[in-house]
C-alpha cells in the first residue's frame, strides 16, 4: 500500500488551513514513525501507516492541526514506551490531553462483555462532552481499522469490532452530523456482520448498473435542464446508496428490491436558501411528485444540524427518484457535521449548541442509570430513532424520537411533569397517553400532584429519559412489594414451626445467602430467589428438611401469553428466579389466545380483548378485527410482552410471498428461511399464474425482529418478487 508522505499530509492540511503549524505537524509525523519503529499491522504494513492514515482521514474532515497531530500520536501511549508527560513536554498540554482521551477509549475497547461495552459508552460520552475532538479522532481511528478489518484472522474478534461499530460508533457519527463517516462505518460493519446480505445486494446493484447503463447521467441531465430553464443555477449529481442503507430500507419499509425508487439519490446543490425552494418548485411543476416523500429539514433542521429538502418524483425517463436539495453550506454541514464549523470557531463548537441537547440528556441519564446495560439500551434506542417535532401550548418546539407518546413529551418538558401526568390534550382534544405523536402536534399535558408513573407506560414510551424515570420508580415500588411479600412468607414459615421471626435471627445467616442486610435477604425471599424454608433451616439447623411434595411457593403467579398453552412450573420458577416479576393486567387463570387473524409476535404492539367464556384474545394493535370492538372499550385490556428470553420458544409469523414460477425458486426460498433459523410450519399457494406464485407461509420465529430479518433476506433473494407480513 501507499502511505501518505509527510509533506503530502502537511500540504493537505495547509490547503484548507494555511495557518496550520507546519513544524508541529512535521514533528508529530516523525515522532509517530520513530516511536512505532518496526512494529507491523495485521496486514503486514508498518504500524505507523495506521496513525498516518488516521491523520489523513482527519485532514479529509478538515480538522484543526491539534486534531491531526492527535491522530498521528493516538496509539503512541498505548503501543510504545511513550508517556503522557513526554507528549505534554514535546507537543504541549492540549495535545497530551487529547491523546490521553483517545488512549483511554482505546483501552476500554480491549474489554468485550456487554457491561464493559456499556461502560465504554459511558466513558466515551463523558470524554466527548469535554472535548468532541476526542470522538472525531476515535471515529477516524475506527474507520481506518474497519477498512483493514479483513486482515484480522480471528473471526469472533472481527465480529465484535463490527458489532460495536454498528451499535455505537455509526450512531454517534450520525448524532454529530457526520453522515459520510456514518455511512462508511455502517457499510463496512454490515459487510462483516452479514456477508450474504451485503453480497447479494452488491451483486444486484452491479447488475442494475450494467442494465441501467446511461440512466443516471440522463436523469442528471434532465433535472439540470429543468432547473436551468427556470433560471436556477445548480449542480446535479446522482449517487448510488450503499448496500447497508438499501438493506435497512427493505427491512423497515415494506418494499422489495424492485420497488426501491431510490437506489440512486440525486443531489441538487444551489446557492441560496431561496434557491432551494425555487428548485423544489420547478421540479414539482415539471414532474409528478410522491407527496409522502416530501420533507423540509430546512425549516426544521434535524437535531444533529442536518438541513435539506427531500422529495420524491417520477423523474426523467419515468423513473421514481429521490432528490435532495440544499445549499453548499448545508451540504458541507450534512457531510462533515460538527467538523464543518471547525476552523471558524476557535476552540471548536461549544457543547451548549442546540445539536448537543442530546449529549446533555445522555449525561443526565448516565448520572441516574443504576446499571450500565440499562443505560446502553436506552441510548441505543434513542440514537436509532428518527424524530418528530411537537409543540407546547406556548409554541416551544420539542424534538422527540419517532413513535413518541405524550408521556415522552411530558418527560422531555420536565421530569416533574412526566412523573405527575394524567392526561394529554393533543391539538385541543383529550387523547390516551399511549397515542403516537406526529409531526406538528400541539401537546398540552394535564398533571395531578397525586399521580405517580404507571408501569404500563414503560411499554409505550420510547425516550430514554421517560424509560429511565419509569424504571426508577418501578424498581422502588417493586422492592417494596418484594419486601412485603418476603416478610409475610418468612413470617408464615417461622410461625408454622412455632418460632418468632426476628431481625437478629436473620442477621446471623446473611452470609449463607450472600446478602448484605436483613432487608436484602427479605427482598431476596420475596423475589423467589430463596425460599422461606431455606432461611428457616439456616436459622435453625436442627429442623428436619420439609418432606418431599410440599407445595412450592411461587411469589406471584403471572399469566403469560403463550402460543403453546400454559408453561411448565419449572419455567415459571426460572422466570421468577430471574427476577422478572412484572405487573400484568392479565388476570391469572384466564385462558389467553393469540388471534388467528393477525398472529402477534413478541415485539409487536398488542392489545387484549376479553371474549366472554373464552378468556382473552391477543391482537396486534393494528389488526383490522379490532374495529369491531371499537364500541366496547371495557373489553380492552392493556397487555405487554414480558422480556422474552433465549428459550422463549417460537411463535408463528405469517408471510405473503410472491415468487417467480421457475425451477429452484421454492428451494431458494426455503434455504433462505432455514439459514436464518426460521422453520416453515405451513405453506399454501393461494394464486398461481404463468409467471408467479402467491403463497402464504407460516414461519416459526422467536419474535418480530427475527421475522423482519427473514423478510429482508427474502427480499434480497433474486427469485423472490415480493414479501410482506400477512394481515387477516
Ligand atoms: Mn488506532
């Protein structure tokens, strides 16, 4: 490979920053080469090629000299005999602090379990909130490591790095508006995590490119002409989307490869903001528009600062296309995010900027989240959602993730408002708290001092802030319940043998059960992790163990929706032991059925309908059958899925599939499903023509995500024409 030379790097930096400290850059380059000496990378390249490439990527982002120098030095503390003090002496305190920050993050990466991973994120967020350049260098480091990932021999290590890139670094890049880095990270990670999916989409893209020939240049020319005739000066360019972004679209939207209008996105760059709207007007006048595709991120920018107009058209050559219209500045911001402002603001953008509201809320959650895993879960959720924008009665704009509810809104306004909310007026009308908010809603929260967070809220809120607050409240309340239950179970057990239950007695056996306090032990019993009898026997070892066949005490028996009738007692106990006692609205003992019209899967939003003499039927929230129960609200029961463990068993998902009527179609269908660990339990051909079969397939899956994976994989399969989840 060709390594960027010292003078090349300096020239690249000086091209956008003529005042950059040349001597400092030269010194850092030489320092890195000397310190890494004869070390080599997994690829066989000299090690110093890595920091030099990272510095090159930072120069592509047009960052300041301190960031470039940090890129050059970022592995010296970790991998050579260099100390922080030495760097401070040679390069100054600012650089030493930045290199130290990157080193700390890199050390965290060497650890792998989930807890550590979450802990990494905590530290990462803290480091970022002090100086975002640490994150920028880290992102460049990760980008270069991903592009050389194939040289690492250990497949599980490659997988871990790719997973972390997908889950952590790509969303972070997106959050600071670095769209290009995000896209590259995602696509490199996708190629490692799902080589089949990546390969098949890349192959189909290649085929389309060959068939399409001159289509892209022709569409570009058509758009250009339309704009020029209307007097708007514009640059037009078409760019192919990455396999990962196409894959994601096939997964989340109900589209097949052939229906994807936007394998190529067209970008129109104009001079002024007013030109953006003129260009939009001209295109809408000339071509048929797809109204649902129009988005105005200029009037309301995305929280990461992204501004652009998006629209969908039946464009030149009659092709459905996606067009993004923006000024040069907006484009720069869209591609380089936070780095776009770098050179113009000494010291870099302040963390008080509106784009950093998310960062502040992360730090807030971080302060309050008791376990790192919980923090990670919330953060991931938050980072993957698109946004909706709603308003307070006074007109203040509140940005929320997609699918947010009035409860999320209330917590976003103030945690006190969230904790005490009892109702919401959306656009002047009272609406249920679980209503999904849409863009432009005006929301007024009704509060009552007597109200406390309801556990049922957790099933529909989507923001980390609301989830964390509700969980915190529930944990406290759950603990109270465990204590109460534990007390009464112990009291009963002791009393039956004629003993008095005393704290003193319990204190003596705390060590036996590895508990720190009497309260902890009592709660432990209440939670079903230890039986009261065991505690009794520990306190009075002389007692005979209870005869076999004695009734087992299960703390709270819980109805659980199950496709297979009631579960064995062992399962219930294991679940109780896992501490997953959730408060359910399902009445234990009532039979629970899954509606045959909509086949609910774990992960679906569901609702229960009381059916006289037949217990409760579970439907998905969007099931058409529900309309017939619209008038009898008292039969509706609020239900939610319990956490579904690995051995949760399988559920039936129903797919409607159209395959080409050709040899091998069915076998590739079943191969794809089997490869994704789905099991076909039923297959019915509902329609047959010369060219196609329409079929309904029942697939046993673990949950709705599993079904979505299979759906996406099928959509990427050439012989398969259309796939969708069957409803009714
Ligand atoms: Mn590195």
